[in-house]
């Protein structure tokens, strides 16, 4: 079952988004992951008791998929098999990621992308 849920916004301009959520709204960067060019590709911010992810993804932002959800579970593979058996669309099969998590992606009933991950 899910143990944590938070939204991730896709942006074409990390600096602009960080300027808004970090600098103007007082968020604190609690995690950052650099892309191949060394620039931040992802930043996790704590805003009070909430958490928000910001990912540099110009294609998703341009396609109108600027918000997705991220769900942590104890066992991503078992969760994906349970979702598959229920007829959920699996967009990306579980894969180990460079930052150390195992991640898959599904679509919820309204087409919202949901990343299912385990640490």
C-alpha cells in the first residue's frame, strides 16, 4: 500500500519555479538531483508540513502535463502487478533509477500520471 504521496510539477524553467516556490513562498530545498549537464533536473521542497517536487521537463510542461503525482510504496513491483491486474494503464514498467529508487509510471482513471516508487 502507499506510504507517502506528493505532487510534482513539470517546468521548462527551474530557476523561475524555484524563485517562486523557494524564494517567494519560503520553501526549503530538501533534495536536489542534477541532470547530465550539471544543472538541477529535480528539486524537492518542504513548504511547512507539505512537500512539492519540481522537475525540469519542458516537454511535459508544453504538453499540458504540468502536474503528476508521486507515490511511495514498500514494493513497487507488487504494486504495479496489482494495478495491472485491475486494468490500470502501465505507462512505464518498474526500473531502477540513477538516484537509487525503483520507479514505474501509471495513469489514474482521469489520465493523470502517477509515479509509483520504492526507496
